């Protein structure tokens, strides 16, 4: 059972990180795209963020079950660090993408500013995801 949970956990981690690598070239093309193509790119962005959110739910659930069914304690430093970064990333994800994507539909929106904001958010979120991934793979002793 533990190996199945681990497989589910790793698969959901891939689904949580992977779409953001696809979004890097898409966000770069937003500035030069015509309105119809731009709307298609924004649709891909929204769908990717939704996929990441749902994969994150599976990731958290399977992570909880893995800790419960293993020898790791909730007070282990890499577990605490992962949970702390995850807590911050949940709030970041909620505020970094959907509100900005909605502004693309507003009349007179500064699209170059919004694109820069999306680009920055993608890189910050990727950093947070990769940091959590490092904690889970390397399991560093931080204290």
C-alpha cells in the first residue's frame, strides 16, 4: 500500500510542477499575440492553474497518508519546512494567477504590466514547488 501511495504522491507532484514549465513560453507569447490567440493562451493558463490546484489536493492527501504510514514524524525538520513552504504557496497560488488573468478581460488593462506580473509569478511559484520537491527528495536535517 505504501508504494501505491508513493506512486500517487510522485505523480501528483509531477502534475503540480509540470504545467508551469509549459506556461513559461505561453506567457512570453501573450504580449505579441492577437486578441483571439491571447484569449486562447489565457484559457490554457487558467486550465493549467486549475490542474495544478487539483493535483495539489491529491499531493497533500497522499503526503498525509505517507507520513501516517511511515516512520517519519510530523516534527521532522524537512516535513515542517515542506508544510511551511506549502502553506505560503497556497496563498501565493490563490492570489498570483486568477486575479491577474481576470484583469486581461478588463477594458484598458495594462497588458504589459500583467504579463510581467504573470511571468514573475510563474517563476516564484516554480521556485516554491522546486523547494518543496527538494525537501521531500533530499529530506535534509535542518535542525
